[in-house]
């Protein structure tokens, strides 16, 4: 038998990737099962990141594969406009059951970016339907990540994602300050003690500047992941909720990574006891077996928009693949696994050990902060002089070589394993990082 030739890599333009470096030293995965990836050369790698924060039930789940196979055979596709299929309704009901009470109207999308843009449009449509169409301003947060649509990068706060497009971002957007404060909160276990009121009260200044009557919505990640694991200080989200409520401004939680068990509950909202008006979802909703996303909407927001038009289409928005039959099959199978296996409770049960193990790294070389919540940890390294991100990139590469997949953003290593992780695998992840840090300049 001849060995297959390596693929020509020139045609693929890879997303959020240093294409030239990657293609010079590719890292290619061939298969995955449970907690483990296998690379094309047979190297086994423990998945410390649930893929990209999305494979919450672990890889290769038989129930999801069977559901997808059956669905592909039975109904490969159904138009999503003016026609439905039964599973789209079943999937909406199943998602609604996991959302806070009253956020039970579900709009399906295919990704987190689409969920974010959809949620912003719903916010605008709601105010217009109530006769407050002048509320068009959207408030995001510095360091926020809300995907890559024009809405998402406008309310997002990550400069490299925005600067190329800065002239054409959505108008009328403002940003809260981010909540990362090492001077007060370094090495916090769980929610940091300092700054909740201080940071949230900045919203009052933004409201004073623009006037509440111009502001449609505030969107934040309850726990910011992609920007380097920023855990909300105690009282912060509660205060944002109180201020937005007081001024008739909608609060959107972007739960694309925190939804479906990441913190040890169905949502961050449930875990932290703060209920927004809309929740954006994706990733863990289908265990990433097929692209899927959703927005959970407060019932009366939905009803107001529907009630505003006498007849016909009430909301001019949707995707060819909203509630795609394959997506709804995967969603139903995935949510069934979460429930049967009690994976959210499992995550909650493991989170203390996860926290203790992560915080062992506080005294490791180069580490300036360890932070965590649920099954998420961030380990921030002191950047190399003149080469930000280089140290974390080296840790990532060395961990991969030693059989553990971590992620890095800037100089923060992020860990967010599948919820099926075992105690010994938690040890393996942090033990490997600890060992690697000793070898890094
Ligand atoms: C909070 C948040 N919102 C939105 C997105 C975008 O999701 P997608 O890449 O599926 O468009 C992400 C992706 O990481 C995310 O973390």
C-alpha cells in the first residue's frame, strides 16, 4: 500500500491562524474519541479545551452520530422560511427548558456570530415595536468577543478584530471598560472580590453621556473566554442588571461558551443568579458535531415584536439553515446526553478540584495570575520583552508535543475541558503545563 501524499495546503485560507507559520509546521488532527485527539502521525493529545470551547460531552458521541445518520437519511434539509419540520419545534422546546424562566422563545442560527447579530437585531426590533425606535445605541465592553459579524465586532472590544474595519463598524456603539484588574484581583479563586460596583457603575456614565432613551441594549459575556478568561467580579452582573432594568435597556448575555454546562449549570445566568433579557448560544448546543446556534428571548419581547405587525412576516431575519434538520437532530441528541449523564452537575462537582489544581500554578515560573470559574481556568504569563504572546505560544506548542491541548490568547493559557474529564486528567493537564513552564524562557 502506498502512503497517501500530504494534502496541498495552499488553497485553504485558515481562519484566525498564522497561515504561513502553520503551513510551515502543520499540526493536523485525524480523529477524536472521548477526551482524546489523535494526530495524523498517531500522537495522542488530551483535549484540554473541548475543541474550541464546544465539545462539552466529549468526542465521538454515539448517540449524536446515530441521530445525525438517521436524520441525513430521513430528511436531509427542509426550507426554514414558511415551512417547518417537527424536530425544529422539539429542539426549541428542549433548549427553552434549559434557559431561565421566561426566556423561552428560541431563534435558531448556525454559529455564535450569527446568534450575536440576531440578538442585536431583536433588541432593535423590540424597541421599534414598542414605539421607541430611537433606541438604536448598542453598548459592548472592551475585550469583549462576540464573533466576527459586523454587529459582533462593533460591540466587541478586541482591537485587532476591529481595526481593519474601523471606518465601517456599526455607528452608535459605545463600550464599558473591561473588568480585568490584576492589581486588586490577581490569583482570585472564583469571582474576584474587587470591582463589581466600580466597573458596572461605568454604565451610568455612558447612560449620562448618551441618555437612556437612545440605548437599545448592553451585551456582555458573563464570563469572557476568548479574550483570556475574565471572570466577572462579585456583584458586577447584578449591578449591570439593575442599571439596565432601571433605564429600560435590554441586557444580552453572550453565553456562546458558558451555555450548556461550562460553569456547572445550564447557563452562566443560572449559575450566577442573574437573568438577562436575551441569551446567545452556540457551541455546546450541538456538542459541535454540526454547526448550530440559537438566541433565547424573553417571551414578552417575542410577543411585542409579533404583535407589532397586523399580519405577515413579523421579523425580517433568518438563515437558510436556521433549524437545519441535522442541527436539530444533533441538538436533541446532545441535550439528551447532558441530562442523562448529569454533565452540568458533574462539572460543578469537579470545579473545586479543578480550581485547586489550577491554583497550584500560582508560584510557577512566569505566572502572574491564575483565575477560574466552573471548568474554566486562565493562567496569565508575564509577556516576553518586545514579544507579547510568544511565551504562551511556546507553552501551547510544548504542551501539544507532551500530549495536552491548551489554548492561548495573548499571554493567557486557557483551559476549558469537556465536562466528562476525570480527576486524573485534570491533574495531567495542569501537571503538563507546570512541567512545560519550567522549560520555557
Ligand atoms: C462569547 C462568544 N461569542 C461569539 C462567538 C462566535 O462564535 P462562532 O465562532 O461560532 O461564530 C464566540 C466564539 O468563540 C464566543 O466565545
